[in-house]
C-alpha cells in the first residue's frame, strides 16, 4: 500500500505578466561641416532609426516596438552630440501610456551636448489613457556654450474617440546642467482624478492637453520676441493658451489646449516658426 499526498491550491496563482524593457543609446561626431553617427546601441523594444535627410543635420527617430508603456515597463534613452555637432531626436509616433495592472511605467532620458553643439529633443505627444501610470525623467548635460531645445507634450485621452480619463499617475522631472551647474529644474505631477486636479485656473482650466518647451542657451533671452511672435495665434478666444518667458539663459514656453488636436496644431506652427525650419517628416505622417 502506498499513501499519496496531493496538494491542491484553493486558488490558482496568476503568473506574473511579461514586462517590456528597452534601452537605446546613440552618439554623433563632427566630421568637417557634417554631423555623423558615431555609435548606436539598442536592446529590447527601444530602437533608433536614422531616415535619409537632405541636409547636414541628422535625425534620429525613436521607436517603441512594444506599442506603448504600462505598469512595470522600463525604458532608457540616451544621446550625445560631440563638440560643434547638431542632431535632432524625435519619435515615430505618439507614445502611449496604457492602463496598468500594477506598478509604474518608467522612462529615463539622458542627453549630452559638448561645447558649441546643439541637440534638439522633439518627440511627438504622449497620450495618457485612463488608469495609466507613467513616471519619467530627463537629464541634460551641456558643456560650455552648447544649446538644448526640447519639448514634451501630454494629452489626456483621445477626445475624438470619446475616451474618458478619470484617474492617472503621471510624474515628469527635468534637470538641465551647464558645466555641472544646475540651470533649470521642473517637476510635474498628476495623481488621482484629473478632472478635479485640472479644473482650476491655476492648472489648465479644464484643458486636456499641455506642453512645455525649453530653449537652454546663453543667448536664449534674445529669442523671446521671436517666441512671443510665434505665439500670436494663441490666447483668448482660441482653444490654446500659451505664454513665453526668458531669464538667465533659459527660455520657457507653456501651452494649454482643450484637446490633443488643438495642441498639436499649435505646437507645429510654433516650432516651425521659432526654429525657422520644418519639423521632422514623422510629425506630418
């Protein structure tokens, strides 16, 4: 006779969900009058692609092959532009933060520009879906008279699809250093019911899309008139409100819009006017 003991769990334990991981690093060097790719590394679902361009400024396009970010996902992006170089970093499409089951999605970005270099960070918007959780940070290190021009825009759901955003967890941290000294710091946090948080005049007065542009350059203050001129189409009576200010080598512009479409149209008009150059072609796809 044999005694056989069988253990039967009262509840089936759910297997942990697979998480997305991605890391992409890119650097550029200067060869004569042209900026060229120097190094490229990519792992997981983070990719850089370099489409053909018809000038001397390379464009690196970020692609998240996972299709979005949800709780527990982790991404790391970094780019370096050598002395005298100029490179543009953008994204293939809008990033999407989806409903989470647990944890936070994390995106960490690090950018470095050597002396007399210019790095432009021009990703398309990030869309936050209901019950999403996205925590991200950007660190920029500038050397000497290097310039950084960057924008980040957030859209709370797609109004054209009738999406309702009741709650999100969103945190965004910017830190910009020049020669090791902190020159700009900015933190944004949305935690909980977005309608309650954003309904006041001190936030967005009910607007569902907002953006921040930073131009960090020793001569940034000389571009303030150009920035304000480019914002003439925004203001009372329109669906987008915006303002710009400059101080101590940093120009800042803030945008608040009723929805993502209005914000995108305003940003495209502003960026092409302020930069005196067309946006990367992926913005028009």
